[in-house]
C-alpha cells in the first residue's frame, strides 16, 4: 500500500532481480494520476542499471507502456512525473472507450 504523498514502485535489485517495494514522494496531482494508472491496471517498476542509470517503467498487461531512463539522482522525481503523465495519456483513452 502506498504511503500518503508517494507512488509505490516494485524495485528490481542487482544482481539477481530480487524485488522490494519502494515509495517515491511526488506532488499530490501526480499521486492522483498514478492512482488512476493503478486503478486501470498499471504497475510501477524501477530498476538500477549497471550503467548507473535508473529505469522507471509502467507495466500494463505484460507490456511496458511508459519508460524513463535517467541518471540516479535528483532528476528521478521529474522522470516519475513524466512517466505518470505518459501512462495516463496512454491508458485514459482505453478507459473512455470501455464506457
């Protein structure tokens, strides 16, 4: 369960892909959008790459529908914002089409 003001991600750990749950603090409007993504079936994932970068993805029906790859550091929060907005844009028309 996500903490207030955060988005819950499943983080894949090196070297063997073990997982743990992490929470990234975001603005309230982004958290609300992320909750919409989750309600529609999206899953947030994060992975530290061997390059030192971080891969952030939204998985939907076994497919990555949004991805951000950024250096590990202060730019992660902005990347999460872009990731969430992208996922909402992709998933919202599908929700509208279902009526």
